[in-house]
C-alpha cells in the first residue's frame, strides 16, 4: 500500500495535467520544449477557455515574427484594461456573430488562433529564446543569438514537442521570421549545439539531404504569413559601413518584454493607437509620394512602409504595441541588413570561429564556407501556402514567391495569395484577416 498511494497520486496528477493542458505550474496551455543546447522555450496550446477541449484535428505550429511574441496570433481584450469596447462590423460573417467566445470578447474576431480552432485545428504558438511574456516566456540563451539559432535550434524543438504530444504530423509556419524558420527547417538546417551552448562564438549552419527528407516526411505542410527572406532595402547608403555593422553585430538582446508593459501602462489605447497611426500614415504618404524618377536607394520611406494602419482596428494596434511587441537580438536585425545590402541570403557572416571578429559582411566568394539558404530550397517538398501583404516593406511578394515557390520542389497543392491594401504587420490580424486571410488558410488546410 505504501507504493500504491504514491503511484496513484502521481497517476492522478498526470491525468489532471493531460485533461487541463496545464503544462507548467497550472498555467493554461503552457508547454515547454528544450532545445539541443539546453534552452527552455515557452509554447502555448490554444483553446478559448479551460472549459473547452483542445482540438483533435491536425496540429498547426505558428512561430512569430521578429520583435513580436506569440500573442500576435491571439488578439483579445485584456481583462485589466476595461476600455476595450470594439464592436463587430455590421457585415461580420456568421461564424463570428454566432460564436459565444467572440460575443463575450469581440476583439477575438481578429484572433487567427481562435479562427483555426473554430475550424477544428489544434493550434500551437511558440516563443523563440529570449522572447515572450509572463509564464510563456522562453529562457534567454546567449547574447550572440541570431536568426540561425532561432531557426536551427529553437524551431526544431518546438516541432518535436508538438509531434510528441499529439502524435500527429503538424503543419508548420508563421509570420515573417516564423515562416523563414519553417522553410529553413525543411531544408534540414542545424548547428553544433555544444558550440552554441558554450557561447564563445556561433558555429556555421549545416544541413543534410537526409535530415531534410526526414523532416519533410514528419510534417504535413508549410504555411507562411508574409514569410521573410531577403528584404528590399532603400537605405543601403545609411548602414553599409563598418561603424553601423559593428553596432548591429553587438551581442545584445533588446528586452522589449521588460520595457513595453511599463511604457504602455502610462497611456490609454486611444493615445497609443493614435501615435502609431500618426507615424505610419505619415510614412505611407511619403512613400506614395516618392518620385518615380529618383533612384531606388533614395526611397527611405518606401522601405519603412510595413504597417498599413488603415487596415487595422485601433484596438488591435494598441494590442500589438502593448502586448505583442517583444524582445529580439541585434544579431537577427544584422542578418536582415546583410541580406538586403549584399543580395545574399545566407547565415550570419560572423558564424564560424574564423569569422567571429569579422565586422563588415563580405561579398560571396567560391568556397567561403558560408551556408547559403537559396542553394537548398529544393529540399522543401511538402505542400506550401502563403499569405502575402501588398506592401513591399520588409517582405516583397515577387521576391519571396521566387525564393519559396520557384525554389522548392513543386507540389500540386502549392498556392499563395496577396491581401489588398495590407502591410507586413497588419496582414496577420488586420481588418481583412477574418474575411480573407483566415478562411483562405483554413480552406487550404482542409485540402491536406
């Protein structure tokens, strides 16, 4: 009996965890995955309330864009901020008007996680290392973290967690950097976890055809929302110098998760959304007014035109700034700068012990030892679907269609759409998302 009681208690505890989905200290939907280098990352499995069951349908793993956390997938009215009084538009579709969760909180209308849940999908949302709020925050790792670490170590750990819990092959993807990590995962990229753990420098990215084939066989498809790659820049003349790249290559985490809650608590939603509107409406107007006869490199505002605030409800703008903006590492920003300036889609130029003190990213030369992502896109064989924004700020549709869809191995279910009047930020949960993006994604998922 002394053995039976402890075993019985342990069994009851395990059953309770399974039934409640509380993966850590009773936190709703919290799961943790541990990366190959020992960093614990936070994940949330979605359901509207603890009284709801998790869906038994196909799992969907969503990874966020850089400077954002997993809250971007689930817009809601914060209970501690009672000034959110969004009302559904009069022509809102029946699925929204008839849903009890949305009737209780109309802002849930813009939640992709909730929409996919309503369509029967098992939605998982991850945070990279150094990213996330409250109980869903991931551990930080080292300050030299870059996009390669997020994609080669954090993303595979999240995929493995979803597969181990559900026993099913997920669809993987995300917004911007989240989409990038998903299709690089399907290339079979990895990094030496022991070197990353030591923190002295970052090793080169490597990949193998065998690992790529295994990963493609273990997932059902790829879904990207404005998936990132080489951006079109217009301000190369401002940053293409040793001083700027030396700053960008600093091993620093910008901890917005510590700063934003305090800053945003000082202002009501009307002020924060108004300030966002002022900035990005001005940028958009200046970008539209840029003379076509001037050279591309002079169009600074065109490169910054990545948030079409006219396409986003003010409360969702405030939610994005107040709750979804999140921490990042300068190393990731440095990589995007390198790709845009040099036109080479590759690992961080300081990867490898021989490059650890290299300040300015070099041009591509034969046998330079760098891993170039474009060279291995054909290893991606699963069906792919993407939702692109109309603006070319940060992500250009033509560039990324060429990178992904002309680069991957063709699948008859490959498809993509572009959402009119949208920008890179608002394409996830802007005004057109519930009627254009969400149904298009779910309809494609249904074909799998």
